C-alpha cells in the first residue's frame, strides 16, 4: 500500500467565467489521470476575492509525479550509504551541510527506498515542495495542450481562464513554524532540511538570512539598549564630559 501524496493544487476561476468553461477545465484534468474534487466556497473568503465560488482541488498519484519528473529529466540520484555529513565548518558551510543536488536528491541511504512502492513508510521519494513543482508543471502542460478557446494562444488563454494556487497542510506548516520560532536556524540542519523540503529552497534561504541578521544584530541591540538605560539613569547631561556622552550627541 502506497502512502498518499501530499501535493495538492487549487484551481480557482475569475468572476465572469462561464460554467461551461469551468466544466471543460475540470473534465480535462480528470481525463489526464488527476484526482479532482469540486467544491463551492461561500462568499467572504478573503483569498477568493475576485474569483468565482467554485474551487477544484487537484491531486496526482506518485506514479504520475514520477513520470512527470522523468519527462523533465529531474529524477533524483540516490546518495551513497557511506557518505557522511560533516560537522558545520565556518569555512565551508554550504559544502558540508547543504548537500542537495539541484533540483532533486535523496538525502539518506539508498536502502530506505528499496521497498518504496510496497510499503506505507514515512519516507517519500519527493519532498512536498518538489511534488508541488511537478504537479504544477503537469497541470499547466495538460491545460495548454487543449486550450478552452482555440482562437487564442494557449498560454495567454490559460492564465486568463483560471489560476493555480498551491494548497498547504495546516498542521505540518504550524509544526514547522513552532519549531522554527525556538530554534537557532539555520544552524539546526534538521529544521533547515525540513523547511527546504516543505517550502522549497527560496523560502528556506529567506528564513536563513532572516535568522542570521537577527543573531548578528542581537549583540549591538543589547549594547545599545544598555547604553540608553545607563544614560537615562546616570548621565544627567549627555553633552558633558562623560565617556558615554558621544553615544548620545
């Protein structure tokens, strides 16, 4: 039994799109081996402002995602079991810690995936962000191949008819966020890999720089606060001969 895929995309339609067009898009997705769930969302949802109330939730099987990766030459390479992850090094942080081979690589021993197709294990061949990438490219290609209005260029018509929105797992996202709040990131390699796997490399890099700046500015902020407190308590005239006066003039 295979573990259910995590990647899901929402398809929303701008207001004014006729129902027949939405049905054509839904039918095209279903005929391309995608699982599609149609829902009608009530008004008042901020993220649906300016869109029709109909939302399609699209899911792809693992087999379909693997075929899509193969068609793009994006299949991962298996990391050798004997490869060791070195300790953090100030001179070579990227080389020793972030060993993902772009765009895809399996972190861990090859033996983890010997029974990938047979067992319902927590190990997945693609990370969540990678599944979203593959699902997005597959959906776009499927709908461009058969445009709803053949009189218009497929790509222009595609973007005018609907919009694709990645759907996140709220529990997983909140767990990552709660871990992130109390962690010295990116020195926590496990959290860094989890961030990259779920949100992608760009988001992980953004949070890495955010934390680096926070750590580096914490010291000057403490010193500045201490000087300000000292000045307010002990320095009556900041323009005098006090050693600390230059900081306040």
